[in-house]
C-alpha cells in the first residue's frame, strides 16, 4: 500500500474544480429528481435512480474528466453513477440539455451506462454489476493484440474502471484480477469508490486491508486514499496519531452513524470511553464545524489529492486506487444506511438547491460564459472530443472451402480442420481470426490451428519444448500468434471475446473472434457473454463437446439447456450442425456477420461423436448442392424426398441424426413413410416462424415454410441431445401434433447407447413415438 499526499496545486485551479464538482453533483441529483417528480407516471411504478451512489463518485469523476483524462482513454463507469456521467458529458458539451430530464424514458438516457443506447459518449455498458468493471481489462488486452498485429492501429490510452466497493463481492472481478494475462497491463487503472455501503446495509467491519492484500498478491499497484489534506494536517498535531487510530479502528457502522449525528455530539462520539489526554485536548481545540468537516474529509473527495494520485500511477503494471468516499456526499441523505434507493423529497431538493445556489426552475443552467468554470468545461470538452470511427471493410468470404467430407468425423474435429483449411483457402480472412480458450484449446481441437498460427503473447517467449520430438502441439508464444489462452475461467474467456468483438467499432479494425469452451459451462459464462453482445461485441462462441453424447464423462459434463439458451439469446444466432459440410457452410456464414454495423454473434454447439458423412446425402449436381447449402445456412434442410405424403416427420438436430435416419428406415420397413428434416439452426427456423403474420417483421428466409409447408401437414417427432422444449415451437407452424424427445434429467456415466436409451432419444424410442402419432 502506498499513500500519497499531493504537491501544491494552483488555488485557482482547485477552486474551479470544486465549483465544477458541485455543479456536477447538483445536475446528477436533478437528473434523477426530474425522472421521478418532473414527468407524468400513470403506471405508479417507481422510476428510481441512484442519487446517493452518484454523489459519492462526483469528485473522482470530476478529477478525471476535468483534469486527467486524455482523448484516447476509455472509462467504464459503475452502473449506479450513470447520472454523474451524463452530467459530466453535458458540461463538456457532449449531451444536449433536452436529455437531462429523460432518464429512464424511452428514447432518453438509459438507467445504466449503455454504449449503444445512450446519446452521449459511453465507453462501456455497465449494467451487470462487476462485469462492466472487468470489460476495461479485456479491452486493453484486445488493443494490445491489435497493436502487435495491425500496422498503424488507432492509439489507445488508459483503460479505467470506476468500481463500487460492493462490486468487489462479485467473483468475476477476482477471476479477472488474478488472471496471469492481466499482470502486465500497465494501462489498466481501477478506482474503487470505497463508500462502505451496499444496497441494504453498511458493510460491516473494516475490510480494505484484505482488499489491498488481494490486489497486491495479483501483482497490482495499490494506492489507498483514506484521508484528505485537512484531516491529515490534524494527524500531524499532538493527539493526531490517536485521532487517526480512533477513526480507522472504529467499525464502518460506527463511522456512518457519526455522520448522521447532531454535530454537537461529535466530540463525545470521537473520544469514546478511553481517549488519551492528547486526543481529548486536540478534539477540544476544534470547533464543532471544523470537526464535522474533518471527519468527512476523505481521500476520494479531495480533488487535489485525486489529481496528484492519477499522475503517479505505475505504467508497468495494473493499478487500483482505493478511494474512501461517503455515499450521498453533500446530500441530505449523506451516510444514511438506507440511502441506496432513496430519493430526495421536494423539501430536501429545495433546501439542497438553496445550499448550492441552484434554481429548481432552471436546473440545467450552465456556467456564466467566460467564467473560469465555463472555460475549463470548454477546454476539456475539446480535448476529449473524438473523431468518428470509420467502419472497416468486410472482406468477402467464400461460401465453401472445397474439402471433401467423406470419412467419419465429429463436428468438433471438423472445426479444427476448418480453421486450418481457412488459412489456405482464404488467408486474408484467416488473418482476422483470433481464437481464445480457457485452457482447453487442445481438447477442443484447436491444436492444428495453433500449430499453424501460434499463440499470441504481448512479448515473445522462449519455447523450451521446441526440441522435444514427442510433442505434437507447438506452443510457440509471440506477438505474431493468433490464439489467446487464458486460465480456467469461462467468465474471463467471454469477457475477452466480447471486447475482441468490439475492435471494429472502437478502433476501426475488424477481428473475427472465435472461442471454444466446454458446452456444459456455457451457462456459467452466460451473463458476461450476454453482456458482451448487449455492448456491441460480435463474436463466435463454440460450446463443445455437448450433451449426453459425452456419455462416459457423466452427468456433470452433459449439457441439457444450452440449445434453448442459444435460441433465446438476443444478438446471436445459435447453430448445431450435424455434418462437417454443414459446419463449414454455417461457420463461413457466421463469420461474415461478425465485425460490422449490422452484424451478429454466433453460438455453435458441437459434438465429439464421429458421424458417417455419407449420411448427409450431399447432392452431386452443383445446382442441387448449392440449394442444400442455402437451406443449411438458413436453418435446415430435408433429407430424402420433398414434403408431401409423410405419415410422420422426424426432425433431428446435431449428433442425434444417425438415430433419426435409422428410425426413418425402420418405419419405412413397416409401411410408415417418415420424412426427415435436419435442422442446422433451430434458432433461424424459429425466427422464420415467429415473423410470419407480424406487421413489419423481418426475417432472412422463409425456411419454416420450405421445411414444413402448410399444404402438407404431418405429425412431428422432434429429437435432440438437449431439452426438447427448444423445438416445441414447431407445433405452432401448422398446428401439428408433436412429440418432443430430448434430455430432461441429469445424466450419469455410461456408454453412448445406454445414455440414449436412458433419456429416450435412441432409435427405438423415436420409432415408438412415430408409430404412436401415426396411429399404429
């Protein structure tokens, strides 16, 4: 831990910063007030906002935006401080005043900072507590990757996260802080708002020393700003050491209660029962007003100290500044344990306006033109203004790579082959691909790609196993690699994936990020994965191996709900191709949608089960083969005869297709005609179905009608290695009777045949369901 005291700064500059900070605090408070009291609310639902959480961040953000930030810096702002960010942007000329009364209103300011939906500059979306804080880390890593591979990439400055201390309870924070890839990121700066309150309570005890130790153990520089200059000068006087010891040893709850007490009670509350004579003399020498000011003089509210601290950051390793603050600083609800969601009353707003010289009838009043504060705002607004980022060119991708898929192969193995083929058939596109993995690269078949392209590292590293003749995976690390390996933390993986997927909009450089992880752990990574897409990150996530098809691994490694998760995720297309050729077509289509203004992410659910590729029955005729490709990338295709006259239609997805085809053959042997539909993307078929009949709806194809024509209804048996709910929407296409076969229960270790029988997705179960629907 290092404690800093500031060098003297210009009194005029300090006074101007304090004036700006007070105006920021007022505007931020008024933004929330206007949302709750300034417009009609017919529903009666509380609009809300976070006046207290915003107030504690004002001085920190003023010191940054009005003194220390540079144009290329990127800042992640804690969710509950969004009103402060908008107030700052307004004073900098980056937000029109008309938006200030429209917090949490359609077309207005979002409840939490949103990179895509707010009208002013927001670098990171931070609605998911703890996730937005780590995004700046992964953005720094993404820019380092670009900088090592792309000539003349747009520069980047510091990557700053403003974090609430309660956010540090989130496990995602510590997974990111501790990852070895983070320890060398000197451009990363976190500022923790240590206001010692969470939503429901004052955080018990004094835990900052534990936090200091945890950051230091991860290799971070730790700067703790506990006290400001006023009270620090008292610490130097006789009895000052006792005063400091008393204040720093009292529980957080006692300190917060002291802030709410009548000022006349402060001497007795500070002295307690066994104060030393020197401490008694020191406290007795101070007026009540001076004492009240001193105990509130925390480091996170001392603007000069904050500015000086930000200028003394070690640029060779990440830094965290633990800045003590008061929740609700300067407001009537200052320090109250229930102030998190509290809103100032009309009377309190009137009193606050009078205290700071504001006008409630004109809450957005700017500084007097030509005043020092006005000049500072204009100067800083110009210094921070960015030019729009040019949209990068999207390289044309081939629609196929030309490999002949004949030998039995799993889709997981086909993924590895695909990436190697891409380097040969489309090298310009392959050069934009960056793969990531949480220590499962070899077990998800990325070995060939890694051998071909290398592992990326910010610095070249010696390969000590280069001369080992028995090694098959060449783990050569350097700045030219295209694979980034993180530790075993899926949350970190998708956090990095999302930021790699925003480089096209941050710096005008398109990447095609593709990450592999074990499919059972998609649910673990779901929140940050979804957050990345909400923030504009476009990427490809490959979950493999999947389902009970991974039978010997047991129930803990058998994913059940992931197909439904993929279908329901906004901003993403979910795929589960069965055959290698389908995977090739669909991956190329998905890559073409990544890194563009109208783009989208993709999720592929792959399997380790080798399938006979001749079962795909690929047409020999080029026109028919192209038709099959178009259907595959639209969501699915029929195997065999076209619809018409089916007694029953079997619908399969992914690795379960051999059982579906075998069931069709058995049914034919007993005189039941079973049509077969192979879905590559239930997601796209659902979108086609969902768009029918909706005014203004847009969908890419009419694949639902092609696969399930209204003129040829038939009962449906759906089969997949996942929860059958995923395909239940098919019953609504034509009103067909439907039996859904899938996985509803946790599995167990077994061989594949036993697993399929256990869950009723084996050939016999499919045949039985079809015969029942056919009335046999």
